[in-house]
């Protein structure tokens, strides 16, 4: 009887750990999707800026629109927009150093 109880306890314990890990993974995926949607919404609001302000943050309107179009709707566009801004800054710095 004791062996049966120990086996049952172990099985339920393992099932609980698997369930907890699955729930944690699901919650993390939902959080990632929500963050992507929020960042997409915020990035879209940048379209309201004029071209001078867009230039100040290191993006062109075309880069912003391209970043919003790339990938799926649940993909965070701000990661790509940051890459565009870094590339633009590098180009500007090289022009200044060569200039």
C-alpha cells in the first residue's frame, strides 16, 4: 500500500510540475504577443510626427512604414525600427568623419 501511495504521489507531483511549466510557457508567450501589439500601436503613432521629428529620432517615414509592414502582425516592429535607426546613425557618423 505504501508503494502505491508513493507512486501516486510521484505521478501527481510530476504532472503538477509539467502543468506548471506549460502554464508558465503559455503566459510568457501571451506576454510577448501583448508587448508586440502594444509596441506596434506605439510605433504606428509615430506616423503622426512630421519629417523633422522623424529625422530627430533617426527614422525616415519610409523606414517606419517598412518596419510596420514587415513580418506578421504579432511581430514587434520596434526591434527592426531600432536597427534602421542604428544603421542611419552609422551612415551619418561615417559622413561626418569623412566630411
